[in-house]
C-alpha cells in the first residue's frame, strides 16, 4: 500500500501518542470526572495535545475535533476526529482494552482511520480505496451471510435495553452461532479481520467509531448506525456486519 501524506502523518501521530500513553499507563495520575461522570486523566489531555500538534503542524488548514480539547476550524474541508484514549475506564484500571482513534473526514465522508491499541499490540488502519490493514498485514471480513453461522458481539447497549427492540435482539442472540461482548476497539478489529461477523452498539460517540468504520468498510464490511444511516458527527449507534446481507437482515429485524 502506498500511503498518502494524510495516512503517514496519522500513523506518526498514533506512534507519538503511544509514547505518551506508555509513560502514564503504569504510573500515578489523578483521575477527574467530566460532566457526564466519565473519567479523564492527564494522559488523555497530553495525548490529544500531542496528536493535535502533529496533525495541525502538517495540515494547518484542516479542522480538528478532539474528545478533550473540542473543535478547531470546524468549517474546513478536512476535519480530524480524535479520541486520544478511547476506553479511559479501562486505562485507569490498568487493563489493555483502550485505544487511540484517529479519523479524517472530507466534507461529510470519512476517508481515513487509524486505531492503535498500544498495550494490546494491535494497530489497524485504512484509507478509502486502499484496503484495511492490521499490524501492516492486509485484512478482510469473513463475508459470512448466514446468521446461524455468525458470531455477534455486543458493546454498549444500555439504550437499546430500554427499547422495544430489546426482545428482538434477544431473538437474534438465539439465532446466531456465538454471542460475545468484546467491546471498545477490539470487536471492530476482530470483525475487520474476519474473526467475528456482527456488532451492535446503541451508546457510542462518533469519536469512538469514526476510524473503525473506515477500517471495516475497507475490509469489505458494512457499517451504519442502527437505522441504516451513514455516520455523522451526531451518530450514537452502530450496526456493523461482515456482509451486506447480514447487515440488511439485522437492520430489518431490529427496525430501530
């Protein structure tokens, strides 16, 4: 794969972010609570500032939307979407299910994604039209089309648990071959590399999933919100699948 300057710079930013993360991961740091009661640490803030500095130094006319520092130049043609430590709750409890998420949006279209899980040893990346990679090896989805042979992973599902679709989801769980709850970055990496086949989440932030959506799409999968809509800055739900037919079946049954 011949990398564009966008992807080269995003990978450079991810590597620099990893150095900051590793400095704090086994050390002492203060944990604060944001307005939504989610944790934030100095590691989150320093990691985002490091990423922001590298990206905007390389592309000063681009916009930037970060989990911790907010939006800059949001009317730009290109906008970087960043979650410096997606999975801070995991980070502060010292287990490795957290990652750095870096995505690039051109207009309304997501065109690049980097998902780096430093303590897990997985770096996934993709750019529109050039395929998807995990640890520098090309990956693709399983292509499974039959629900009875598929593995489903559930992430954050608190909202769907309170909706009428909860019973339908229960029926789907009974129809799949295997049900798991890998969550965070990890089940998206698994789906993109052909190891599971479906993901349902009802409580996410676009910064959590923007990069991962590019990876899965470039690996040959289908990725929308639970209503079948394209991702936007306001997206809060996910339906990702290893084939369009699986995606269509779950979309129709859930009728979210």
